[in-house]
């Protein structure tokens, strides 16, 4: 009751009331104590643990052999997302014999398709204050504590990010400021940096793309940002370091059960598994099985008991990636009230800009597809906050993806229709432990709670939890200046060195050692997969050591190329397949299959189809008379014989006349982007459709459009050669 009164008082007078309620000296002392506890936990965790695989990871084959040959594990975790990997790491560091299986790749589901934020949840705190909801308050407090822990244990993969909340009405300024300041104070010792208010002029200085009209000012607060798929992988690899038997592409076919001799009741005692790559099936015995399958929670629960009711309420969240020039390098944006009430984030990430997320009911699928309606909704909301000078074009969407958020209802609650705000840990009559719900930021505390429940229910002998302050894979040896040593010691490009340090941390040197000599003066080593991104060929080789089994694993989760630019990923795929094929001894048929599967992933799940359809669906040509005449003139500079179409030969001849050389295969790809009927030539109608789509912003960065425009301008500048300059004709 006292807490509810304190919250109510805070809501009325602002965030500063917290200091009044608790006492300023007590608050300072609390922060000092919390910081000291965190450091002690870190020291204890690092000192007490045995590291069986300190040098190299066991191969995937060795891990599969361990799964098959171990008589009985203490814990078998099903699911290789953030929560499942967190459970495996928690279990193995408690000295439990631990196994983990994932039917696809680590982080292949929701955990790689997040907003990339480590946050407590500003909107949850608002609800906690307005509704005097203690549960919401504690959920925010827990998430803020876990945010601080993640930033400490994986400094290479995460960092604080300032996020701007623009204010367009005077009365909102004190209202939002009070809420954001409360967010700082709830974080306590874990507050990253204090929030602050900006004037209109300062807000535009920090975020020049912002809409100026009616802008009053802005509030800036701090949350964390991370590379979600790499963070998930770091958790899984850390569990391998400490001795867990972990295998991706290993599917659970059904649960194993045995009868309890005392009660006669059936108990879960393991799982029948199948190696997805080879098809080989085998049993994994375990005293306890943990269901950490995210959106597929109910599938495994029904393997245990077909009559059990569904608890998962899946919700789809779509994100888009647009060029980095849409946002400052180090400032995000929060739209707290979109046209339909949803929150939209607008964040810089990996030198691009992420915008999202939507929130709509969906069905559970392993391959969610971003919808055109959701993409256009996000673009409309972006336009509301950006200056009219910035043209937000549909063609600027470089990638899009949909992630399924596994909201849950509590199976033990009387009201089974109510959505659980946080997460639930449930234990079935047969002993299956299920962890469901929650969010990325709280994966560690969710894992701790799950293992506590599993140990108690199954009578396991285990040490206390050691995951607080436990440095993740790559965290040791990382410093903000590590990239300088990579440049100096290996001759890597500055941008590539920064990328390797931020992706692999202290393990970046292992990647650099695998990089090939370029044969150029600079860089000395490190051949890029595509010119505009810092990913290098050595990372493909290193990805295989990190249990990458497919080309999709490399473009989606070991690197993030597929999430950043689908066209660049498509361009890099042949080389990736070639490198992996040599390393994994793939046949030509297997290479072709991998290429087709990865391209299907880009086409459906990363928004390539939506991007491509912006041209194919543009049946109406929206050009005025002058534009039609101008583009016809441009087209006929290439179609000199007035055939009504152009081919690679036509384009090549024009380019040669202006001393421009383009590889024939590259030229074929450029024309193929516009060749709608795929007959090997671009008709004038197809060219007009392209130019109309470019005009409407549905297509951007069309290589053919830019190439033909540049060639035309060069030809026009030359003009006819005079008799005097030609030597009088001799």
C-alpha cells in the first residue's frame, strides 16, 4: 500500500519525488551497494568456473556424439534462442551436465528479429504509474538491472544509445520529462546516463532530419542497443566453452517418458532427436527437459500432453531497414503515439536505420514474412516525424523482416484469456519445465528462475546461479581501442577492423589470422564480400567454426548482411557458398541447393519480394509528356536501331564509346533487375515503368536508371566533333 501511495505521489509531482520518498542519502548509498554487489558477482563467477574448451570449440560432429553417448544429462534444453541459450549457460555454470538442441540455427527465430534494444520499457513504467501497478513496476526494474548486466558482460556487442522523444505540444514537455526522469531513478545504480531536455534549436542540431513545424523541444533518454543474433550466439558459445553439449539443426521428434516406480505416473526423461542435416535419429536422456521454444512453446507442450491448452498468443512485429542518412549516427527516435496507438522506434544500427515495430496477431510459423501493409504503415509514421525536405521513399527499404513475439497466458491462472505481461515458468504433471514469454533483455533472469524451478522440481544437485557478471564469448580482451591493434598488426582497413572488434570482441584476432592477403598496397589482408559493407571472406570460414551449417546462417546470423541489405546479401551469396562448399566439402548439387535456399530466405523473409514487386506491380506509367519525351530520347541513345528494346550488347557499345568498362555478368544482372518478363531484353515499356517507379519513390538506386542517365549526360557533353578538332578529316 505504501508503494502504491509513493507511485501515486510520484505521478503527480514528477520523477524527483522518488528521491524525496526514499531519501537522497539512502538513494546514493543504494547505488554504491548495488555497484559493489555487481562487481563481486563478476569476480566470483569468473574465479570459480572450470573451462573445458578454453582453446577451441568441439566440432558439431563431436557435440552430436556427446549427445548420443552421454548416459544421462541433468538438463536438456530444447530451443536455441536467447532464453534457451541462457538456460543452457545457467545450467552448465551450476555444474549440471547440460545439453541443448535447436531444430534450426541459434537465434534463427524471434531472437534475431528484434528491435535490437536492451531496455526496461518506458511504456510499461508509464502504465505502472498511471495504473498503480506494482507488477509492471517490478518488471521494469528487473529489466533495467538486466540491461546493465548485459552491457557489462558483452561490451563488444552492446552499448548505450541516446533516444530522442520529440515534443510538439507544450503541456507534454513536463509530462514526458517526469516519466523519463522516473525511468532514470528506477534504474538506480544501473542508470546509463541521465536524461535531459533539449530546446527546439538543440533538438534540430542533434537530429536535423526532424520535422520543425510546431516542435517545442525534445527529451533524450538512454537505453542499450545490441547485435541480437550475435549476442544470442555468444551466449550459446559460452555454454559450449563451459562444457555444454550443444547442437543446432537437431530437431526433437518426440519426448521420451518412463513410469515413476512409486506413483506409476509417466515422467519425461529425454527426447528422441533427429540430425536435420543427415536425417540420423538418436535418443538424448535427461533428468529434466526444459521447453524454451518461444513461439513454438505449445508444440512441445502438446508432445508432452495432447490435451493441454495453448498458452502462446503470437504477435507479429515488422521492422524495416532504410539507409543510414535517415538518422544521425548516434541518436535514436521514439514516436510514443502513432496513428493507431502503437509505438515506433527509429534507430541507427550497423550504419543503417531501423524502423519498427508493428504489433498484430499472427499464426505461428518458422518463416514469418513481412507484409506490404506493415511496411507502408511504418513509412507513413516516419513521414510524420521527418522534415518535408526528406523524401521517405518506398524504394529506400533495403530489407524488412517479421518477428513473432511469444506473448503468453498463464496456464495456472483462473482467467486463461488474460495476457501475461512478463513471463511464466510452468511444470507439467510429467515434469516438463516450460519457460515462455518475457523479452530479450531479461533472458538471463528468466533462465535463472527456470533453473531454480527445475532444480527444485527434479531434486537436482546444483551450485548457486553464477550468470550475473559472467563475461560472454568475445567479451574478454575487448577494449574500445582494440581495432587499432587489428589495423596495426594485420593491415586491415579501419572500417573492417572496427567491425571485427565490435562483432567478435577479443576473438577478432582469430578472424584476422584467417584473412587472406589482398595483393594490394592497402589493405594488406581482408577481402570484402561486398564493397559497401565491412564483412570479409575470413568471416565465412570463422562462421563454420561457430557452427554455421548453411549459407543462410552466414548472411543472417554470423554476419547481418541479409538484415541490412537484401541486394548486397544476394550479391555476396555465390562467394559465400563457394567458401563454405570448400570448407564443408559440398558437392555441386549441394552448392546449388544452398544458393537457392538462401535466396528464397532473402526473397520471402527479408523483404526482397516486396522490394522487387515495387517495379513489377507498377503497371500504370505516371509520367507527363515532357518526361516521356526525355526518357524516350535517353532510351534511343542505346536502342540505335529502333528495335523497341535494348540488350547487354547495346548497353556495352554505348559504354565503350565513353570509355566505361563493366563486366558482362554484372551488366546482365543490371538489366535483369528491370527485365520484368525475363526475356533477356528491356523493352521501352519496361524502361518507362522503371522511370515512373523511380519518380514515385517506389524504386531507388536502380543501377540501370543511373547508368543510362550518366551515359546520356556524358554523350551530350561531348557533342559533335568539329572538322578542325578532327584534323580536317585526315
